[in-house]
C-alpha cells in the first residue's frame, strides 16, 4: 500500500495504536491466566484446617483493570504465612505457602508479557 508523505505521521500513529491495542489485549489474557492458575496453586498448597475453608477460599477476581488473588478467610493469611504468638505462650510456626506461589506468578507474568510484546 502506497502512502503519501503528507500522511506518513498519521499512518505511523495508526499502526502503533493497532499494535498497542493488540499487545494490551494479550497482556490482559496473560494476567487473567496467571491469576486463575495462581489461585488454583494456592488452593493446592494451602494448609488444610478442620473446616477446609481456608484452602478452598482462594479466588481470582478482576477489580477495575487489575486481577487480584485473594482469600475469603483473609484474616488467616498473615497469621499462617508469618506465624503468630499463642495465647498460652510460645509461637505457632509459619506455614509459608503464599510467597512461593507469588514468585512463580510474577515470573510467569513477566514471561507472558515479553512473549506478547515480541508477537
């Protein structure tokens, strides 16, 4: 397709907008995939209590333009991940399960974004 030199800037802008829109959609798909897989990983790796609510409570949810992974039993996440003091003295040891999944999710998201940019 031949382009007039006077329309070159407009043509370049249009092409870049189309590219950015396509890459943005690909990044959105990567974010959704990573969030949903992260929630599944956390369900599998979480400590299971008597009620099983904590392990089953991991959800991936879109809030605005961001994907968020959260637990319905949010009060327990910090206590289990970091450990806590007992009422009778002493400490409950930490059960680290969120940090490894978070690191994996970050790596997977970065790789997905790099692939989306490359095309």
